C-alpha cells in the first residue's frame, strides 16, 4: 500500500491547468471521502484521479492525519500554517474545508495535514463549502471605514469579514470562533468591532468578545488577541476559561543549537531592569544604525529603544509577541549574560507548535508564518470550553 505523501506527489505531477484549485479539490476529497462532506469535492476530484490511474487506498504518513472517530466538524478559514487545526484536531475535530491566499503557507499546511487549502476566499464559490459545526477564522483586519448598518452587508462588502459572514449566512454553523489582533478593539474608535458584532447578531448569533493573552496559557509570549465567539443558543462565558501562571522564556530555550550572538560593544544593557505587569523584562537595546528621516532631533535614542527589532528582553521573563514582519527573525534575548537571537525552533515552541510540525524550507517564510499564526495552547483551551455549547445544544 502506497503512502499518502506518495499519492499526492503523483497527483501534483499530473496536474497542469488550474493546478492549485484542482489540487485543493482532490486533497479535500481524499481527506473526506468517508463522510458526507466528501461529496462536495467528489465530482471534480474523481475526474483527475481516474485519468491519472492512481491506485487507492493509501497509508497516512503525515504529522497530523484526520481522526476517524471525530466529535465535530470545522472549517479553517485564513488557515495560515494550521495553528487552529492542530488545536481543534487535538480536541476531536475533523476539518472539512481549509482556505488561505498565501501559496507558501498552503504548501506547509499540505505537508502537515494532507489537504491543500483552497486559495483566495473572495474568489471561491461558497457553495462548495460543506455544512459544519464550527467556523474558525484568524482573519486579517483590513483598515476600512464604517458607514453604518442601514445597508446590511453592503456596508462591509469588499472586506474579508464580509466573506466570513456570507459563509455563516449560507451554512449557519453552530459556533463561530474568530481571532484577530488587539488593535481591532480600538480600530475606528471601536466602531469596526461593534459593526462586526452587530452583523453576527443579525444572523441570530449571541456574541461574546474578550481579549486573551497567550502568556496565560502556558507559553512565554506576551501575545494579546481579540477572541469573538458566536453561538445561537446563548452567549459564551469567558470566565470558564482556565488560565495558568505565566511561564518564563528560559525554560523553552534550546540547549544545543547554533546560536547567533552579538558582541558586547553592539548593545547596551540597562541597570536594574524591572519585570513588567505583562511579564516582560526590558533589558537593553542594540547599538544599531536606524532610520533617522522623520525622527525629531534629540529622540534618536528613544526611537532605538522602542523599535521592536532593537529591543532586548531577558529570558527570565516572557517574550513580546512575535510579529510576521520580522522575516529575518530579529528577536534578541539576554540569556546567561549574553545577547543572542531567538532561534526559529524557539519561536515555534513559544507558539505551542509540536516538534513534529514540518516547517517551510525557506527560513524567511518560517519566521513570517509563525508570526502570522495563532497560539496553539490558547486555542486548545478556548476550543475545549466552546465545545460545551455544542454538547448543551
């Protein structure tokens, strides 16, 4: 019996036109051929499978295969590299649809979960998305102005949240779980978030919103994220979420690796650093030339301190949120009286990704993708608690 990775490699080789879309259909069919959801991909997938003379069945050989005795189904929108999926599969969920616009992220997703996500959600025929229990989406927060609710969906058409609402309206999942950056809470003086909530309420969902921090869920990262949960029977009570004491970074660091240190004359440490309420310990800054255009005279030093890539934090505290913009991995820590860069493996560890996770082969993509992801342990805890809403119903 052939392995699954061998099968999809053969399929990939025989595809020509519409490679990405067709590959998504086929891999989604193979993942769901044993349940009703498979019929949404069957016709398009079988034509290619029959023409390629590929023999089925196969043996799963991917890090995170679908579970047979699943408890619920979910779809993974703006899936990235699969942080949500790891969490919900761990809780007994079966993913029946995934989508992301980033081609490099889709490759990583396929290598770990077996199905190649569909592409741009704004261009996908929403009717191919099967009915599901839970919709999850770590959607990008596009800057858009709010014109009110008089036109219904029209006031947010053209934004990505509209596509999510369109799917919700079509399939009416039991639970909606949305994740976004902390800034969404304040965007347009709070009107953006308020409008999103009102649109969900118009679709008869009872909505709860809360700001959660990854450092409260067993990882040493000060990563605050807005969680939006919708349910048709009752509001989700965030007080049931169980939090843990903040861990410290040094317990998550690699012991044996090739570390990138910087010389002592290239940074300045501050005297008597204090642990902040967030758990961060700001220890110093790098002596690096920075952009001076537009910087007021006399504030160059302040600018250096507050620019994220130049700040140094102690391993005795937590790490600041990993941003997706730092594709070169400029995260500097003070550990054992030396300043070094956080390794890419350490970045994945403080996001809660398992060691078996297959990363991109491109180092810049690795840093970018983990910065764009969700904190897995936080999603496990939130996911575990929202499942009670399904059980009650």
